[in-house]
């Protein structure tokens, strides 16, 4: 599948997107992943040393294992089952009222988007990304969700720009995150609020789930590293698919490796089970050999490099649509 911004920024070297809130607030990197200008020795089992955002890791696997790829909170099995039970009850209630619960046509649902640029002053070096990069990020979302045949059309409703040193480095679960979102968030559950900043801890992004909205409406939304947008400097995560991945969570998707090699895994039947997160672009990887299919490394909800992410499955589109109807459709 064609990556719309790959010609602009080039096919970048393959190399990390989402962590739990607990991990994000956890200890600083160990000695082997400390800030360093030196790359250090390579690991013959897992590839060369990997440096990202000023942190040096023995290899890319160590970066993934550090938990800094995606800070969206982990949903445990009991919550998974509760969400599934709520979905079944919602569908049964709709049917009892004579309302159809089908999948909506491709491109039929408008999602208003407010893009909040948090900076530390003027200029790109301070996170004040230009409108051209915001437009590029919107184009990446359109290509990913439109290309998958989803009903969602993302329409930019507005852009805000805020200079605030505390919000600029906000991480999940902090007072800075709460203040930022409480002040800036626009719209109701149907409105996607994206915040770009220079989050601390070497992180890339995080999101809330649809089922979180009722209890914490002001926290709803997606936060991404400003240099992860198309044309940014967060190589190999600078083609805009940190945004694609986090919006997938906002729509109700789990990681493809959720649950490992279990039958439930990510609650989507057509994404093959995957024991652990993939990184780089390991074609042919198969970590659940007793179950059908190789690992879904091309899927937007894995941890591979942006250049490797090209698809959502039909089952994922269906899940996003149903979750949106249940939680985000007025």
C-alpha cells in the first residue's frame, strides 16, 4: 500500500509507539538505556544499538521492552470482558427497539478534529509545528482509515496554539496533562482532540478508549510527540502513524499483541495472534506457531516502524465502527 508521505520524507531506516501510564510515570532509563551521545556495542541477537530521543538502548528490542513506544493504558482481561459484555448488551437493547446494528458505509461518518499544538515558544525547534505538518498528519489519517474502507472521515475543525512549558513535557496521569486537556478540549465524545507536545520520558504518544469517556470526559483524546508527524525528526516514527495508532485506540482497538497467543487476543478474529510486539519490519515473523497466520506486522496497531505500518483489518474496522456507534455517536 502506498504511504502518502513516504516520497516526501523518504523511506526512513526501520526502527518504537505506546506504554502504560504506570510505565510512563516509572523510573528513569537504566544504565544501559541512559542518556548518552555514544551508541555503544551492538547485540548480535537483536540488532545494532538504537538511539531515540537522546536515549541509547542496546538494540531496538530494548527500546520496545522499555515501554516507551505507546503510553495508552493496558486493558486487563477483566476489563476486556466487561467492555465486551457492555457491547453485547448495547446491541441487544438496540435490536429490542427495532434499531439495526449494522456497519455504516465507507466515508459516511464525519469526525471533527481539534488539533492542539503545545509549544515551548515560537519555531519548530520549540514544538510549534506549522499548519503544513498538521495538514500532512490529517492526510495520513485519511489514507489509513479511508484506505481500510472505514466509515470515518476526519475533518479539521480548528487548531489552537499554546505556549506552556509544563504542558509541553506532560506525560500520562500528571497534573500537567489534566490541566492541558481541561483547558483546551473541545466538543463531545464524537470530537477527536489531538494534542502535540514534546512529552517527557522518551515517549511517543497515548490515547483514551471510548469506554473511558463517560467517567473522564475531559481526559478524552490523543497525545502525540510533535516530531512524529510527517516530516518530523522522530525517525523511524516520523511518517505520522503514531497518530494513526493512537487514534485506533481512541476508536476502541487494542494492540495486535494484546493477550499474546490466546484465542481472545485483541478481540478481533482476523488479526492473527501475536506473542509480543514486533519492531522494525520483521517480514514472516510468527510467534504463535500453533495458531493460523504469521504475525500482523503490517498492522497499524503493532509496534513496527511507520514505514512498515500499512493496514487495518476488516475486523478492526467493524470493531471501531461498533465502538463508535456505542460510545461516540450522538
